[in-house]
C-alpha cells in the first residue's frame, strides 16, 4: 500500500540544518515490523508513525522508531510531528497558543503550538515524566578513552558525569572546554566492551564554553550506537533530561531557561530551548521548544508482507 510521508528539519529555521525527521501522518494499518523496516530504510535518527488516539484526552498517538528500535519518547520527533500536524491543518490554530496531547510510550505529552503573524512559528513539549536520577556511570578513567579524551578533559567533583532520564536515559558528560567537545570521537570497540552493557549507554557531551554564540548557554554532542545512531544533531529527549542534571546546581526556586546548541560538528546546527520550573519540593515542569522546517512530501510503497 501507498502511505504519504513528509520530512522535516527540526530544531532549526533553515533547511539542511537541525535534525531530519520522517513522519507518516496516516499510519493506520501498519504493523510494528513494517514500521521498523521503514525506519531502517529511511535511516534517519527517528521516524514517526501517527495513529488515532486511544484515550479521550489524546489528540493523536505516536510511535517512534530509530533504525534499530522503537522508543517510548523522543524530543525532536514530538516537536517536529506537532509542527507538521499544525502545518497540514490537522490542528486548529489561532492567535493564541494551541495545546494538543500526543500519546507516546512514556504517557501523554502536551505540546504547545505557537503562531506569529498568523504563521506557525514553533512548538514546545512539556515532558510527561520529570527527569529521574539513575545510578552513577563508570569512572572518568573508563569514560575518557571511549570518547578519545583524557580524564582531565572531563569535569569531576560536584560537576561529574551523571545519568538522568525522562523516558529515555542519557549519560551526561561535562567537558572542561570547547576544544574537548570538538576533539571527542566515539571509540566503538571501547564502547562495546566498557559501556554497551550498562543500563545507560547514550552519551551526551556538553560544555558551557561556547565560542562565537553569545545566545547559547551550552554546546553539546550526542552518541547513541545502541539506538542505531552514530551521532545525533539534535536530541530533545536528552535536553529534557538535562534539566535533572542542571537542577542539582540550581537548588533555589524559580523558572530557569537555557539555550543548547547541538549538531555543529556535523554541519547541521540545531537550537534547543530548555525551561524548567523548580520549587522547594523539586522540579515541577520541564519544557523543550524549537522551530521546524517542512522539507519534502512523498509516497512510500510498503508491502503488506514484510
């Protein structure tokens, strides 16, 4: 059967930037095996299949696949799919922000669509699951060679690497400076032997030393071989979980916001905006937003037996 699909560049306002995404807005009739094969064929970091909702509060149900596996939650697929639904007129837009609920494996995810001068401008997700701390990762002596770095290039002490998840777990690795970020290269053999079997093996490297970009607070890179992703140009689920890491350094109550730049080393610069609200009882909400660009529209021939 023929299924329509669209591609977008997400977390950017320019084509050929951000993180590519494929979306099948009318995926009824597809099996999990078919969806996995399509995602592997397209070979983007994620492909989204949109279905009718299964709950009264839901507007649409999403299934998100990497080339290797299905995910319970991912940021740029959520941001990009909501943008596409608004672009296609499947969501009624007006001058006020519009909120829709997307059912994902992690639960209902609220997404706000913003317009500017009558045009869809950006989308913002609110996480269904607040960041949860996970057991500490291996030592910097183990992590450094996996990343082609020396232990001295990874921050330690109170700012040491930590693990957090908003449905998809990430190992956050703070680096001492921008050169360390650009130097980092994943050593596949070391990753296989030292990290693959760990509960958290997706690596999110970041530094607060961002040259030539005064609007950015952090620059980051993400490696996820276990998901079939060598390097990702924009990772919204990681930025959402990053709020857990940052909250340890902002114990006071308030609303805090940061801008994260990712994908520069891949030639696909991406901009992700993070907002978290915190009280004396801990994190109350985490939001990630960004812009998207529709790139292409086509038809995919999917055999019924595959």
